[in-house]
């Protein structure tokens, strides 16, 4: 087993800021090759206040869209069209792949351990937020769905709050159109610039036409919740199991395909919701002076994706349309964007200062077509899940390599999350009894190892852990050093655990087998 030298890591940690040598990704189709209408957008309206429309979807994988390479026919015409009218960042990641804490990152520009919202926690009272800054600057602020997950301690900063139950539990495109159109009318009538955060709750579980949806309908019918109890739209499967792809990080089994057909049907409805909100904006006549930002809060609610730190857990299709500023049909495969950058960018775009204490920074220069240094890696994390269980994970991801530290992995503790429900993991576990390779795969998901290293360019599904590889030893050391310095500079509560792990590696005698990886 290669032993990282702690002293060398400390030196590297101070010297390596911005030294990852990676090139852009080539796994995204050229927007010019897609059958998209000519946007024909004018330069914009000089002097008019800039509005902001932030559209998010729930638990949608980066590669689930036509514009990001999905082979599913007609899966996302509205989001594809939006990408054709702006810039698509292909190296963008949310900071934490769980619904509520990722939104706390967006609203504060801070890493979770710097805002107090490590899991399903309120943001610390002294931490400023995006919506408060915009409200204080005179913006009319609105929130659609996910109300319990968006700045739960600052809900009063939103003037208009449309609950999920008023949108058929956040899943009715028609109701999104009606409420968005009314919000835009009110903003126009008041003569205020606006900030609207429109959150689709698709394709979050329960997926369309799933047993989970049947069960959810029964519970919803008697719900007394403030957020839920609005029913679900009537919908049937839009795709047969043989029509949809199975992600490479899963096993291609009949039950998995059935669940993927349900998932993609939900993705298609999420796209319809995005289209409905954009149509309401167009009908308001304010599209030309509105910055539109779109992204998913993290990867799908499937094993090996949501509530983890692999590339497909946090990678998100981040699109920005800004008439008169952002050129149409641009694909940016160079700059690594992070969830902590969302609030700083929106504030910069509307001419306001960044939030005090923010960790993120504005990428408005990139939107204007400039290169921006220091965007070679992003840092991601997991802390506690919705169940309250703690599975501390830290990762540094570049354009090619990703390193993971699993502080919780002790060879005995097993992992379980919301994504463990449904058909997929159950089918994989059943099949593992007949397939030793699949059994090893399931075991890795359940128990992990303290460290993981992947060449995401060659292995985008994180199937081959390169920790212990002599050929990748220098890469592992470099990424360990980056993560160490990041954790020190942000006062990460997992720093002591990481330092103890590095010391343990340094003390291991040469040739001694690592008990977790099996490498020497």
C-alpha cells in the first residue's frame, strides 16, 4: 500500500491551490447539433431592473436530459430549449446531495458546517441569506414548493409562498403556470423587480406509477400537513422499461428497468413544469429583463447517487439564460462550478454585494464570456440524512479525478438512506446471491472503505476504486492535500477524523495490507 507522508501533504496543501491539470469533458452533445429553435433573443432592455427566476428540480440526475446526452426520446424539450438560449455548465456540482442542506447552501453561499445547516437543520440566526438581501433591496420575493426545505428559519423573507399542496404536491405543470403567472402580474403591478424560486418536486420519489406513489396517495388523502395533502396528478408511464437506460452505477435488472421507467416519466413531468414556468414568464412580457437559472438539487434518489459524494451524486445540469449578457448555445466544460457560488452570482448580477461570510464567489465574469481562475476543483460533503443517521463524507472533485473520505466507514456500520427504498436496491441485493461481482458491488454500497479514488473521465460510474494503485499514488496524495487544506481553512468538524486517518496511513509499515482496501 502506498503511504502518503503527512508532512508532504501539509506542504502540498499550501502549494496546490489551482494545480489540477485537466481538460474539458467531451461527453456532452454540441448544442448546435440539437434540434432547437433559434432563440433570436434581443440584447435586452437597457436600464430596466434585472429580475431573477431560479428554477430547480428535485433529485434529477445530470445526464437525464436530452441536452446532456440522455437517449430517451422527447424527455426534456423545455430544458433543452433553455440550454440553447444560454450557457450550460457541464462541470457543475451542488455542494451536498440532500434536498434541504443543498438549498441552505444556495441561500447562504456557505458550506454546511459554516451555516449550521449540516443536515435537516435551520440556518444559524446570525447567517445572512440571499432572499433576505434581495428583499431588503426592494425585490418582490416568491417561493413555489419545497417550502419546508428552503431557508426554513427565514420563511418570512418570502412575500409570496405557494405551498407544495397548492401545486398538487409540487407536481402539476398547470398549477405552476397559474401561480407563476399571478406572481409575475403582482410584481409588475407593484413596479418591483422580482426573485422567484420555483421548485419542482419531480422527479423526487414517489416516482410516477410506482407502488410508492400508490401508497403516498393513500397517506396524502388524510394528511393534515401544512405542506402536503394536495393530491397527485393523474399520470401513466410514458416509457416502457426497454426504452430507458440504466445508469452504469446500477445493475441492469428487470426491476431496476421498471423503476427507471417510472423515474424518467417523472423527469418528463419535471420538464413540463419548467416549461410552464418559463411560458408564464414569456406571457408576462418580462423575459428579456430576467436572468433565468436552472439546476437540479442533486442526483436521483437511487443507490449510489443521492445522499452520497460520488460524481453522479452532486453533478448538476446548471443552465443560465441572461438576455444581452450570456451568448446563446454555449457549453462551458472548463469551469468547475459549486453550489456555494449560486447566491454570490445572483447578487453580483443584480448589483448587490456578496453575503458576509460567504464561501462562494460570483461567476458573473464567466457568464460574460471571461475565463475565471481557481475553478479546477469543487468540495462536496454529506453529514446527517433525513433519518437523522450520520454518515460523514468529504470529497474533492476535479474534471478527471475524485477523492472521497468516508469518516463513518468502519467495516461494521451499514449505510441506508431514502434512496435505498423502492425497487432498485432490493433487486440488486436479491441478484447478488447469484452474482459474486454484484455482491461485492452491493457490499461496497453498504459498507464503503475509508478512502476512494476514481478516474471519472475513464470511469464515470465509479466502479473501480484506485486507492492503493501505485500508478495513482501521486494523484491520491495531491487530492488528500487539497482536501486537508480545505477542511482546515473552513474549520470542518471532520478535520480531526481526517487527520487521524492520514496519520494512520503514514504509520502503516510498507507491505502491510490495508484492512479496508486489501491493497499493499
